[in-house]
C-alpha cells in the first residue's frame, strides 16, 4: 500500500502521460520505445483490474451479506487442530461489483486531473492511519479475543516460521492438499511483484513537476527505500506474530491484529486499492495518448489528444481492458501477467541508462551523479532472470508480443529521429572501426567496392529525377548480397553562397530517390564553378581513411556529338585523368538506358576483353554480376589478345591456371591481332566498323585543320583544351586503327553478349580531348551494352581465402 502512495501521491501532484516510455523511446529508439510502451500500457490497464478486484474482495470479506450470489465456505485446520471456516466470495459478485466500481472510477477520471487531485487525500490519509493502526496492533497483540494462532511477538514463533513450507491451494487461494495450484518461491515472486510497481509513478508525470531533475531521483529513491523497509519489517514482525497455519489461513491477518478495531484496516485496504486503480485508469490512458501523439504508429491516431486536453477515447479503451480482466475475477491469474509487463518496462529503463552511460555522449550529463552503467546492466539482467523464474511460459509470450509489436512498428511505423542511443552506438562503432582500419591498404581478401556514382548526366533528365534510374540499378550490381556502400554525387554549377540552399534541397531529393531505388548509399551535392573543378575536389576529399570511394562510376556521354556539346570531351578526359592521378578505378557504362532491371532476366555471356593488367577488377566485377538475379544464368568468357599465333596456347594455359587458382569459372578465348606495323599499308577489314572508322578519320582531320588554321592566325603552337599540344598524325592513325581492330573483334565474338567488359585505354599524352572521344566512340560503336574498366595500382583479388 505504502509503495503506491509514496510513489504516486506524496511525490507528484499532477498526472501526465509518457513516463518511462519517453526515456526508453529516446534512448533505445522509437521501435523499442513503442513496443515496450504499449506493453507497459497493457500492464497498467490490467493492474487496474487487479486493484479493483482486491477492493471488491476485501469489501465482500468484510460485509459478507452484501453478496448477491451465495459464496463458498471451506473448512481448514487452524492452530491446535481447531477447524476454521474460510468464506470465499462468489465469482459473479466479484465480476458485478468489479464492473460497477470500474465504471464509477471512470467517471472520476473523466472529471479530469483537478478532480483526481481533490479526491487523492481522501484515499491517502486513511491508508497512512491504517498502517499506523497495524503496527500498534502488532506490538499490542494478542488481544483477549484473538485467534489461538496469534501468539504475539515471540522468538519461538519466529524460529518456527523461518523455514519455507510451500503448499497447494485451490482456485480461491485457500490451502488445500488436493488443490490445483502449487506455490513455490518463483510463483510467490510473481504474486508479490505488483505491490512494488508504484515506484515508477513519479516519472510517469515528470512533465508536471516544477523541478524534474531534482524531484524524480530523490522521490523515486525515497519511495523505494521506504517501501522496501516497510515490507521487510512487516515480514519479520508477522513472522514472529502468528503461527504458520494462521498466516496461511487468515487472509486478512492485518485486520485481525489491528488496533483498535479491524474495520479500520478494511477501510484502508479498500481505499488503497481503489486509489491504485484510479492511478492506473488515469496513467494508462495518458501513456497511450503519449505514444499516439508521437505519430509513430498510424493505427493509434484515434488516441491522439491536444495539449491540456483529457484523453477520453484512450480512457474508454483502458476501461474496456480493465473490465475484461475484471470478468476473469481471479487475482492470482492476473498478477503474473502484470508482473511480466512491468518487468519488461523496468528492463527497458535499465538498458536505456546502461546504453547512455556506457556511450557517454557529450549530451549525456545526468544531474544525479551516483550511478554506474554496470548497475544498470545488472538491473536489466535481473529483470529478465526474474521473468523466467516466475513463469517461462508467460515470459515467452510477453517477449513474443514485444517482438511482434517491434516488427510491426519497424514495418508500418513512421521513421522518427529521436537521437536514440543505438544511433550513438552505431556512430561510435563506426568511428572505432574506422580507426582500426587505419590508413594502410586493405588486403585483397577484405576489399569491397565503394563506388562513387557520378549522377550528373551528360544531358538532361526528367523533372524531379536527380539521378539516372539505371545508375542505382548498376550500383546494386557492384555489391555482393547488398554488402557495401555507394556514394551518389552530383555537382551544381555556380557560387556556393548563392546555391547552398539549392544544394541542400537537391541532396534531400537525391537521398529520397536512393531510398526509393532501395540502394544502400549516401547522397552528396557539391557546388563548384564547373563540373571539372567540382569533381577534382570530390576525388581528393571524399571519404575517410580506408572508407574512401575506390571506384568512380559514370555514364558514357553518348550524346556529345549528337547535341554538339563541345565541352563534354574536355570534362570527360579531365575526370579520367583525375581518377588516374588519385589512384581511383574507373567504370564507364555505355548503353545505360538498356541496362537490365532487378527482375529482367539475361541470358548469354558476360565477355571480358582483358588487355591490360587491372588488379583483377574486371574479373571481380564479372563475378559480382553473376550474383544478381538478372545475370545469374550467364556464363563468363575471358578474351585475351595475343599478337602472334605462337603466343596463343601459352597465354591460354596461363590464364586458365590463374582463373583456376582464383576459383573463378570462365571460358578462355585467345584472339590473335597482328601488330599495326605489319599491316600499315593494308586497308582495314571491311566490316560494320569501317564506316565509323572513316568518319572518325575525317572528323579528326577536320578538327586538326582548324587547330592549324588557328595556330597560323596567331603565329603560335597548336592549342587544344587551353594548352599547347604536339600532334603526331601517324600516332593518331595508329590509335584509330588499333581501336578499329578491337571494335571489330568485339562485334565478331560478342555481338549477342549480355554485357561486354573491356579495359579502358588512358587518354594519350598531348592528344586533344576531342581525339580521345573519337577513339572511345569508335571502340564502343555498335556495342549495345559495354563497361569500360580501368583498375588502379593494387590487386583486388587474391589466390587465398
């Protein structure tokens, strides 16, 4: 009794919902907070029925004639072999009176907090007086008309009652050797635990306190210490006051020993339990309204209330739950249920304090200094252990209910960023992991692609589409089972001071689009005077330590000639050169519009034209493609270029052995391509690439002529891309012819391939950017879907696991 009132009336004058739910939710996240908060609400609502049944049963014991239905009487052996009759009220009386009392209490709750505060002293003062009368009666016992089992305070009685003697009882709680219920320590803990749940009542109304940080720790600890001392003292005194038989059979022994008359105790118990029921019917609706007001679960929107308004609908729902449990009419069945819900809440509170204290974030500055994370962890573990000790079946059901609510909230709930402890834990874990990685290169066994997806298109996208849709699909293809992270980057041309807000809006749009495409990654928007300068800043600074992006992915600018975008060649070559200098791998996707979606099944082959050593990046990308549903039916073909026939067989054997050691299955095909010098006087092969070849020659010659005319006008050297160049026309023709032969080989062997991967040639020194674009255009001519890959100065595959 005293626990309820020290926790509920003496400390806090006004009710307000939320309480531990806010602490748990803000520390462990909205999913955990809502799941435990709803169970805590159920615990409070069910506890109301427990208190109502306790009040009704005490009233019917005190006034048996008030029963509408006939109760039952059981004869048991009392002290010295005396037969004693114990009256048990009818279940129907408990149900009827319980429903009536619950309805009356609801009318008081509907009156609002002011009415509750006015009636609170009427419940509290008689309770304190009855406690005073009980302790006076203990020291004055035995009375002249007392039962033979009440011996008064005696050491011999205390010794006789010291050991345990668990017994069977019937459904009414009366000792019966043939009873269906056996009571042991664990069961008694579950029965007793609801008596100590009032200590959290103060935090339930924290928003109504004048000085929350001062009142809650002092008040809660005072309530805990006072009630613990009271309970312990009562156990010791009653153990020395009456025999074991009397303790077992007299369910209202406190009334029998009270001074001056038992009626005072009956009144005290009834008022105490009714007051506790009133607290439950007042606190539980406010807790439910607080959960609903956080707008995490849409299904709870009907229980929302405005500030300073009463949660009437939540009160009706709480009353419905309370009345439903009252109909059960069995206190011993209801008690373990309440115990589980409250223990879950206490475990959540302890875990919250443990996590916050362990992480010790800068925002964690508790005013109460006497705490340690180990005590909170111990408290949380004890809560779980006690749950299993009381009833493993009830524990499993309670944990399953919490898990179901958690899963439902994570699926249907709205995202809420409350700065919870888990986010802080993730952040600290990420920092620690980043430090442990160090600055050294990651071993090939642990190498993961971290692609930098260059979202800015060569051209325009539809409105409100911040990134090419297939770029996100391709980024997912570079991950194995979703592991890895992509960085989506776009560049806005302009001044940072003028475009900062536009960049923030664009970043939010890009992040939303990434989530929509279900691609694990982050969005970044850079403001720079030009695309080239923006990318140069990105490639130098993006990332931390070993978590810097290692592959730059961008779309091939197929529109550069069609739309006469003359600035594209310079920007394109600048980006590739920056990647080479920064030691970043490059993947350029040609035919991005035709890239298959997640469920578009592809058949045929994945063809690799392995021309230069790239650390195995091209092989690794082909293996990653095979892990995706769209490419899982394809086979890998590796094409190696040999200049002489005598080299072909040896090269084929070496590559096969290398792939075998890497545990990669692929067919190896060696293609002989005689050197350009041998065929310098012969005409190119007549195939589909010839027209593109002659067109490229013609355009390069025209561009070179314009350069020469411009140089002659100013009397200076040849200029291209703003810098002087030296053009070796024979070398230009060599590049064109070599590119023609590669394109012809691709079209001959891989015209029907699902995707082709080829080594990306670096931009030649002193060649204009326009020339390089012509080389690449000729290389990809008539190939519908192609990846140009350039590795970097390290291996990404290894022979060892």
